[in-house]
C-alpha cells in the first residue's frame, strides 16, 4: 500500500507540489504518492489529526495555514522562532518545520545574488514573509517589510528585531535604497495574473526582484521588472528547494532536485 504525502491549503488547485514530489518518488522507486487537499483554517487541527491517524508520511502547508499551525502542533526551534510552519512530519507525533527561508536563500544564490549586507524589502507579512525575514536577517541582510495593513508589518518587524515595518504608502521612497525586492503575497498569482504591487516606474536598474509566485512563472511584477531593466528572479526554484528540504525531512533520502525542477517546468509548459 502506497504511503500518502500531501499539501494542504486554500486555495490549492494551483499547486504543483503533487507533480514535483510524485516525480521524485517515481525516480527513486519509492512506493509513495502525493496529493493536494483543500483545507480551511478552522479545520486544520482536525485535518492534521486525520492525516496522522491514516498514516500519512508527511505534509506541506501553504496559504493560509502556515501560521495557523503554530500552537496546534510541536515545532522545531526554527519554525517556532519564525512563527510559521510549511512542513509537517509524522514520524514522532506531529512535528512542524519551516523550509521556506532556506528555499528563498538558495534561489537567490542560484541567481548569483548575495544577500549579506543587502537592503531587502519584503512585500507581505504572512507565513512566507516571516520565514524569509527571519532567515535573511540571520544571514546578514538588512530587512524591511511592507504590507497592505501596516500594523501587521510593524508587528512582524518587532518580533524579528532590527527590522522596519510599514504600509505600502512609502514604497516609492523605500525602493530607492532597496537592493532586493521580494513579493511574498498572492498578488499576481493565477487567475489574477494582471495584478502587481510594484510597477516599472518605481524600480531602478540595479534592483533584483524575486517573486515567490510561480504560477504564472513570469508574473506581472516580473514583466514590470524586465521593463525597468532590473533583474527578475522567478519563484520556481523556491518551490523546488523548499520541497527538496521537506522531502529530506520526511524520508531521510537525498531528493532528486533536477528531476523535481524538470517536472515543475514541464507542468508550466516551459
């Protein structure tokens, strides 16, 4: 009988995690299967207990469940400090981890972008923003957080320390000194592919713009980046790298990163 893994979120139909992980399981000859499950925030506790009872091997969590999981389950030290969980393991109870920050850092390293001592502006204050802000601050970046609701950005900034939080009304001024802009919101995600928080006229040519949205691969934000002559970085490898680290946690097996990337790229018809 196949061991079941999955990703929970709402919405979830857009997720390419099943394609990516099933390709990895097949390549390694593992008798496992990965599925997507639509789960509302208020149902997460019951869903996790149900997955444990049914013998699931592991789960990923996506919007809007990453922060909801805190307080419901045991977490490792990093996930507890971040305040968000994107990976669940069932080997010893229900334990949560966070691999988002590492995935984002490795994605920028792949693109030849060093984050140390760089001015990083993160759009959004949800689970992915929390993970990236904590990870990048510890790696020596100077982080600012901008959010539609300024209070959320300021609260997150205060929790991290040495980070500034503000509303979107000061983006123009802040972007002037920004080296790396990271969109962690769902703005620009399919089906709302015509939306963007930042436009070309607000960017400078030395700016690196990293959009964690990967469907579509070239979001409106990244098209604006190209129009400004700046450096666009897609979210595809963050999906792959965070998923690869989750794969290690679940299975103890080295994940086939190239195969996972190829599966996602093919699914996006690239």
